[in-house]
């Protein structure tokens, strides 16, 4: 494959010949031949194998402690304890490997859920194909907003500018040319001006490129093969690890303290060491990162099925805590099916919605010129397929083209001579075209900007007409015309021709979605380039704004410094005539008020705002590659309602993590407290090391995974500030843990008076186990009563509860497990006592939920 350095000094015709292609693109025969060679996919490193994942499960200081106990146990005659410790470690590792494998598989599928596409010319026709399907010799059509799909030589450049920072580190866009360039072997890639490279971004203009290298042979591909791929841990996983380590430190300190008390009480050293070590391992959630990965993978995969592709896992954590959604109007709140509803020229307004236009008016010269201008502006935005016109360009241009076609007017690419693309700064677009041997210039854009360049030829009637239409929600595009000047950039001699009003329909479910946000304390702000009156009309229909005082125009925003904007921002719901630069200021203003902000975007210049926001959301259908590259989440359907779905899923994921934490820490606290209270009270140890490990593996291991599958239980109080555990959670954990410890200890003290120690320990083990089963059902929701939740919504928990109950039953009635766990069969009366006492955790938790619901606002949110 020739390097771009080799092709730079060659004429375009020679380049095409070397690559065995032509301007019309590859033929079907060439496609068949070229597709048999290397693909354009750059594969990343394979995930860790099963053996590596297995041994990775033992990389924990706590596991090392447990292994040490297992080695020491036979030396003091505790062969049974050593066997069960090794068995638990082995089974725990196997489960961890399986869960991690499933999570990796889900995440791998997710990475391929959104397929990048590229526009190419093949067999003389323009096609949209997957980027991975790009072949050597393909003619790629480049537009602003695209990501370059491969390396290649530029063969046409119309104001083409490329951001090559992904490759060179230089943030300033590079001007590209299609002319011959004399270079040498030492010329840096950034200085090769007639080549484009994979994963660089087109930020301005358009052009064509012939592909000279694909896949691992591209510059990015070379880097990918040299660099070792590392998956960075999401912040949520790091937060869990930090939390686990802090608790580990506290538990080890507590265990040492408990060990000292036990040894001073004259208990056998071996028993105390084994009990304390087993208790420490039981308390610390060493398997939590694996469960967390499972929760994240399942939740993110669920989002993908609901049209929200999560690119960066940290977005999952941020989604559930959003305070403000800054959303584009067109395509997100509306259908983006623009059509010309009104046409105005020569003082007459024509409504096109009825389909019965006044043919006499349309035949007048001003209207024929307006139609011709619309045809010129719409060139390249439509193509014909099987006799039907298909929109494949900018929605505004497509709407103008459809209007022109309706009036039997059409122009072709060869008629376009020169163009100044639409600019957010000027809010206009200029086009030079040839029609019947005559060259004309067209100016189109915001009516107030076009009016300035027409020497204020627009009268009050015309101005009031477009303002009235804007108040109805019409998007106004004003058009001016002139004979071609020497310089297309010249701003004089424009004659006002007229304007068109474009209508768009509000998407379904938008009103309901906005209403849901308002009930959840989430502010929705609409950002658009439309006229303030148009913007307010749409926002009012969507329920975002109620009066015009909630609208801020771009010019007004320019007059505010950052401090004043931050003060006014919470009273603004609509931002009109906004540029991408304004978007960054809006994001920062909300953030200055400590509001976590999500920002939507689809254009090239939206990337800074998407990166500045706490959560950047790009459009999958209409969005550019640049926007998708900068975003955290991609909406495959461009629908505002999908953002709400993603927020709900994000909350569900974080909620399930909190449920798992609450369950694990409350059960661990119960085990720690009962041992501590027994040692302090000079009682025989109520739970032996093997029994503690049994509880940790059988009960916690199965129920915690089932709890992670719990569906969302929505609440008006579900909005949180992202803390995994707040003061309310800590209080609840303490209450549940204390209830389980005290209840089990009461059973132990009561039975030990009349039964042997081993019988009392067996009943205590059963009581603690049932406590944990009931606790799992209590922790399904942080606020809903256990009696108001349907038991069939989580079949995994039903199955897990049945399995642990049957396993526990077999432990008391199987001689093999009896010997390992040091238990004896239990009477049905003892079962009745254990069940009755264990139900007390429901009473305590229900009481806490009712109290916390009444005092929720008084509970300070303090992070652990």
C-alpha cells in the first residue's frame, strides 16, 4: 500500500491509476477483488483469557489473609476449616470469572452497537456504507462533520479544513489541497496538505479522497498495533474500590481489636484467629467490583436496546444525577421533517399547506426567482431512487429543494460555481450559480441579517409578516439575489427577494418527557439558532416555557458577563439565535450554579460544548462524526424522550449499586456485631469460621447478584447527588445490621440455656441466614414498602431465595455438610422461632422507610 508521502508529488490521474480506480469509484468487480484483502477494521487487544481472569480473582489482600488462615488451620488441627476455606475461594473465583466473562461479552457487543458510516462513490453512484467496509481505491466524499475513514490522497478540495489533533496533537485545523505537493521522506504528517488520515475530523468545507491505506496499514492503525490497549476503570468502579479499601482498613483494625479481646478472654488461639480472619473476609465485599461490572454491563446494554449508546461508562454515573438538560430543538424536540409552509415575495404571502396554491402568483417573476433560488440552495440535498426523491442532505436545504421540485424547478451540481457555507457568525449562506448562461448570487439566512445586507430595503409590512409567522413557530429563511460580482464575499448590491417559512412538528412524547423532568427537579433548556419568537412558540408547545421573559437571545447573551449570566441562567428556559460558542458559556453558567448539565449537539462546532458539559449527548442520525467523537452518549434515534429513558436507566444502575451496598454492609455488620457482642459478653462464639464463610458464599453470593437485577422502582425522591451511600443509607444499614445481630443473639442466648452449644450455633446460623434472605427482599427499594412491590418483578431474586433456602436445608440434613459446618439437624419448632425472629427486620425497615419519607428533606446528604 503506497504511503501518502509517495502519492503527494503525483498528479491525480496517476494516483488513480496506481490505486487501480477511477473518479466514478470502484466497479463491482474491483469491489469483489479488493474485499478479499485486508479489512478497514482496526481491532483492539483481546480481553484477558479465562486462566488470567481466574488467578486475578485472588489478587486481594483479604484473600491473602484467608489463604494464610487456610494454611495455618491444619497446623492447629482444623483440617475441615482449611478445606472449606479453599473450597469457598475456588468457587468464588469461578463465579467471578463467569460474571466477568459475561460482562466483558456484553460490553464487547455494546462497542459494536453503533456503526460509523462513510459516503463513497461506487459504480458511478453515491452510497452510504459502514466505515469498516471501506476498501482500497474507494472514492470517499468528505463533508464538514465527517470523520475520515481511512488514509488517502485528496483529489478535490472546496475549502477543506481538517482537525488532525488525534494524530499530530496540533489543535489548529489544517487547510487541505488537491494539488501536487513536493515533499521528502522526513516531512511530518501534519505538513502533507494533499492527504487525509483516518480518525481525523473534517471541520470545514467539502472534498473527495481516494483511499490508499485501510485498517492496520493506516497511520492510526500503526499506532494501535504498537500501543498496548488498556481499559480504564470507570469512576464508579474506582469509587467502589476506594470505599471497599476504606472499609477494609476499618475492618482489619476492628478485627485486630476483636482478636485481642478474644485472646484475653482465654479462648483457643486457633479458633480466635480463624474466626476473626473469616469474619474480616466475610465483611469486606471483595467480589463487589465483579458484581458492579455486571450491573454496569447489563444496564448499559439495556440502554443500547433503548437507542442510547453509552460510549464512556462514567456517563452512567452522571446520567442519574443530571440537574439540567440543554437540548437542541430541531431533530430532538421536533421531527426534523421540515417543509416549506409559506412563501413570501413581492408583498404577497402564499400558504402552501393546502396544496391548492395560486398558480397565477407563482408564475410572477419574483416567485419564479424565489423558486429558482430555493432550487440552487437545495442542490445535492436530494437524490432520486426508483422514481422517488429521497432526502439525504441538510434538512433545510432538502425542504427548499422539495419546494422547488414541487414548483417544477431543479438545478444540478454542475450549476453551482462557488459557495460560502453557512456560518454561525454571519447566520447566512452565499451561493453562486449559473442559470441559462447567466451567473447569479444568492444570499440566504436569518431575516434580520439578510435585511442588513439589503440596505434595509425590507419594509415594515414584510418585517411584521415574518415576525407573525415566527410567533406561530415557523422557521424563517430570508433570500436575496444579485448579479454575480467580482468577489462572492462582497456584501453589497443585494436585492431582497422574499422569504420562506419552514414548519416542523413536535415529536411525540416530548411533552410527557418534559413534564417528567419537571416532576423530578430537572430543568429543560431549549437551545436553537431560530428567531426568539419561533423558539418560544415551539418551547411553549413542548411545555418548556410559559412566557417570553424566559427567552434569551444570543445578542443579549453577548452583553452579559459570565457572573451576571450565571445569576440570570436559572430563570431562562429558551436560548435563541445561539452559536456553538454560546453553548459553552451556557454550560459553564449552569455549572457555576452547581448544576450538573447535559448538553446535546450534532454539529462540528458543538464538540467544545459537548466536552464541557457533565454529559455530552450526540445525535446518531443527524449528528456529525465530530460530535459523536466528543460525546459520552449517542442517541441512535435523535429523540428527546430517549434522553429521559437514559436518565432513568442511569438512576436504575446507581440505585441497584446502592441496594447491593446496603444489603452487603448490613448483613456484614450483623455478623460482626453478633461475634463482638458474644466475645464482650463472655459467651461461646455463636458462629464458627466455617459457618461465617458459608453465609458469605451461599447467602451473599447468590442473593447479591439477584438483587443487582432488580428493576427500577421510580420515586419522586429518586434524584440524588451521586453519592453511593449518604447519611440516610448509613443509618438504614446500621438499623438493619443491629436488628439482625440482636435478633440472632437473643435466639442464641435463649437456646444455649437448654441446648448444647452446637445446637444453639446451628439455630443461630439458621436465624442469621433467614435474616439475610428477608433483608434482601427489604432492600429491593430504598423508599417503597416491601408490601407494595410485586414479588414477580424480579424472578432472579425468587430463584436465588429458593436455592439458598434449599441449600441451607440440605446443610442441616446432609452428613457431609454437617461435618464441614459443625451443625446438627434442626427441629421445625426451631425453624419457626428463627423465621418469626427474622421477620423483625421487616418491621424495623418499614418503620425506617416511613420515618425517612416524612423527614427526607432534613437528612443531610453526606458522602462516605
